[in-house]
């Protein structure tokens, strides 16, 4: 997940101390998460440390929780979970418990920031942002562009704000933000122009959090660190290089 650069750069700019970043992707009936230990030096060298990862499936009923720490030890359990807030509460309690095997996290206070994947930022969000009340309103304005995704992403944000309080910084990374530099000739459809003006019907581009590191490596002349992507990696990279030049 490409949240880490955004969150850590925004939040640790005034400190060189390591921070633990809780990263989530909240869906309608599932929740994926990671915890990353990082600092500015490790960001520059692309050497963040993954402390754990996991997912909660079938939220709204008898959920299945799968977690794995950095040692590769995997745990699987079930529990009745009614909503995203309950899922996050369970995950955070597990993280702070002895069962997780994560020595760096012993309480909520050991999580210093959170990052959220948000599917659609419309034309409002052209880059990743620190979350504020205005940002929450902006995400709500994009609901009709991604009605199955943005509302659930926002539920995850609100749930974490309630758990952590507003003192813990959170950032939103938008799938569409990476593609906002494409020109009008590429994003306008061959339909009456008023449909774009009135209903915001246009090409936005998705999966930007996957494309960005690949295209960045491509523009720097690297073979993308031998990464591959199911999103037509190199064709996408070539198109993006044409639109945005030699800088990612």
C-alpha cells in the first residue's frame, strides 16, 4: 500500500523518531489492514518494516479474522462483528495484546498515525491529504461517483477518529489522485459536454496507489523492481509518462 510515504512524510517531518502507521482499507463487509514501522530515512531508502497484516471478512455476521505478524506466524479466528467500528476495535485490541507478538505495540498510544485508502476523490482531491472535517465533507461529495466504496471508506475513517480521537493524525490516499494530471482530451468522453458539467461523467482513472510506484520506477529507468501489475503495468506506465513527462 502506498499510504506510508504520504502519512509518514506529513507526520514525521518535524521528528526523526520512528512511527507506527496503522493502514486500513475499509469495505462494505471486509477490512484489510497493515501496521508499518517507518521513519523519514527508511522512507527515502524504501525500507519500511511491516509489523503485521491481516483482514476481517464477513463483517455483519460471524466474521473471519486472519492476521499474520512479521515472523510469519498466522492466526485465524472468528467472532461476531456488527460493523467496521467493531472490526477495528477487535483488531486494535489484538495488536496491543500478547497474542500479536508485536513488541512495538502495547497500547493505542503506540500507534502514531493512520492511513486510509479512499477509492474516489473526484476532481476535489488531486493529492493525498491529512484528514480534517473539510476533507470528510469532500469525501461525502464524491459518494455518487463511488457509491459502493467511498461511504464505506468514510465509515472506517470516522470509526478510527472515534477510537483514537482527533489528536492522532490520519491521512487519506485517493485511488484517483494519481491520474488527475491527464489532459481533458484524455478524460472527456465522446458524449454531450453538459453530462460532464452537470453529472461529472468523465474518465478518472483508478488503482493509482498501485500504478504510482511502478510508474515512478519506470520514469527513473528502473525495471520497476521486478514488480508486475494486473493493471496492464507497462502500457499504463507508457501512457502516464506521455501525459506527465519524465517526473512521476
